[in-house]
């Protein structure tokens, strides 16, 4: 079937019944208009966070450096995925004030808001105890785990691996909810991050202490060997053996071992002291760049999407009805229609004669 046949078979019938398409489209426009009143506008709150390199990576590379500690791209993505997880959001939900949790249970998605609207209208007509109203109420009932997904629907997380910035955006139906929601996100995130950094610092402190303890035991052992050597050959402390070459070499070797053990003990003790000081001053590597303030942006994107979807659906219905009537009427428009009607193949076409 070439372009002309497609045009004659489908486009011309629609153009001939364009009034039907226009009527259906007009009905869609009329029915979509109440969406601006049913679907509530959303208030947008934004927070921006800079993720520095974590403590366990930064000490070796960035020690004594005042510049921002640029994280690896994988670490930025890992932190962004962490606050998107259901387990993290559950902690957020548990930490939210009770009144905020109750407000978050209000219908949010387009489907939920439409369902709540029809539930209210049906309860006015049939009463609160009617089966259909009870069914709608039961379907909209929220548990704390349902609320987790409600919060995940409201908060979106985007990140830039190159800059180390993570953007949190909260969309809520009440302007005062967004800042509280994002502040809870940040508080829990920073607290968890700080605890991880402290645990990393504690691990380094424990390791440094183990090194110091081993160095101390090695020093005590080397000192004991030197003392026993001097007692065995009755050599007073501070006296160098010069007559017996073998004794002199052994004494020098033992004294060198004591000095090396003493130096190692000093180094490990300094390492342990520095680790303890670092542990005491450890901070979170999550830095807030833009704090979540009262939302200044208002959007009606859900209403717009619903309006467009309704108009498109009714426009499609108009086209469908037009093509359905064409099928029922069985009009002959192309060669295959003639062949199907009379059961004889078309072998030619008479050209139009101009008079």
C-alpha cells in the first residue's frame, strides 16, 4: 500500500468526519479543565551538598592541605545511591515529626488525588458507609512502609560526579513540609557519615596502638638481651669491650638493636598520638552548600500532564470513532476495496478524460 492509498484509506475518512474529532477533542478539553482544581500544585524545595573525600581516603593524600578534598566519582555516586535507598528513607520517616508524617499521608500522586476527589463526591452521594467508598478508603490507607515510598516519590536525588555535588529536590503539597523533609535527610545523612568517619578513625587508632605495643615489647626484649649479656660477662653499663673482638661486636650489635627498637617505639608512639588527635577532631565530609529553605518555586506540572493526557485520549477516541464508522459504512476508496467487494482482480485503471 503506497502513500496515496494510506491517505485515501485513513486520512480522508478522518477529514470527512472532522466534526466528530473536533467534538471529542472539545469534550476532552472541557473534562480536563477541572484538573486545575482537583490536582493541587506542588512546592519545590532544593538542597545542595558537596561531598568531600572520606576520612579513610583523605588522610594519606590530603593531610595538611587546605583545599577542598575532591572525592572519587564512584564515592559520589555511592553516597547518592545511599540516600535513595529504602532503608535510609525508612530512618528519615521514623525521625520526622508526627504532624509531618500525617501530612505526608495526604494523596500525592495524580491517581491518588483523583481517587480522593471521587471518594469525597461518592460519600456525599451514597454515604460514608457505602461499599464503594469503603473500598476507596481501604485502598488509600497508608502504613509506615507505604509512607517510605511516598517520601521516595517526593524527594529526588541528582548528582554530578565531576564536581562532587549532590542535589536534593523535595516536591510537597504543603510549603512548610519540604524544608523539614530535606533537613531530616541531611541530619541523618551527616550523622551516619560522621559515625563512619569516626569508626574509620578508631580503626586507625587501634592499628597504631597495636604497632606501638609491638614496638614496646620489641624494645623491652632488646633491652633485656643487652642486660643479660652484660651480666653474663660482668660488663658494667656504659663500658665498651675493646680487648675481645667477638664480645665487642656482639655488644655493639645488641646496643644497635636496642637503639633501633627505641627509635621504632618513638615513631609508633607519635603515630598513635597523631591518630588519637585526628580521632578527636574528626568531622563529616558531607558539606551543605545550599540549605533547604522555605520553597520559592511553585509548579503545576501534574495538572498540565493530566490536561494534555486527557485531550490526547479524547482526540484519539475521535479518530477511532471516525475510522470505526468508516469500517461500518464499508466505503470503496482504494483498489483493494473493489477487489474485496466484487471478488475480481483489478487489471487496469481508466484515466480521467479532460473535456
